[in-house]
C-alpha cells in the first residue's frame, strides 16, 4: 500500500491527518521546511 493510500485509509477511519502545503521558491524557506519535516518524521512532496 502506498503512502497516499494509507493517508486515505486513515482519513476515512476518522484520523485527524493532513498534508502540509507551503508555496515558496525561496531556498531558505524550502530548506527550513524540509529540515523541519525530516526532524519530525513527516513526509513531504515537492
């Protein structure tokens, strides 16, 4: 099962789950976001 399929499964089961969405092309912003996601164990899509 893919990560996206798991996401849908959790969502349908009533879990409070979401996807972070940040819109920026600034290297400092994108680098900080990726670092924060990695540190917290979250997945991110670019």
